[in-house]
């Protein structure tokens, strides 16, 4: 989770990471009716590590890799800056994604 005290999100949006479910953004203005307003799930790429049924990630060329191994994202950190940019890092090698809100989530951030 990114605990942000910066405008434009403070008191309006909470931003979380959910490993293979990516980055999630919630409208928290009404704590009794929290709603998800945005998400980002990066696609695995050639740099994304392989994860196998044995529960271990394996480097390319490892003889233990089988056809059951898959590339899977592992978003495990998000940060927010005072411009409202969201930095979402993937620990499985997929990369760093710099996000900007759009649609309803952007309207929530802009609300007075």
C-alpha cells in the first residue's frame, strides 16, 4: 500500500498492490462504502521470471523448468508523488510502471 499524504489523493484514494492482481486504487471518501475505481495489471514480458509448481522461481535454462512453469507478475510496491503519478514496481522482473489516473478515478482525485 502507498500511504500518501500528498495532494491530490490524500483522504480520497488509497492505492494498494496485490502481487499478481497488480495495482488497485480505491475511493475512500466514504469509509463505509469503499469502492475500487481503478486498477492496472501489467502483462508479463520477456524479462518476467518463470514460476513453477514447485513454488520456486527459476532462471531461464534451469533444467527444472517444465511446461507447467509460467511467467507471472509480482507487483509488490507502489509509491505516489506530489504530481499524482503512481510508480508500480514488479519484483518478478517485469519492470517499473509509471501510472496516471484516468476516468472516474481522476474525477475522484480532482474532487474538492
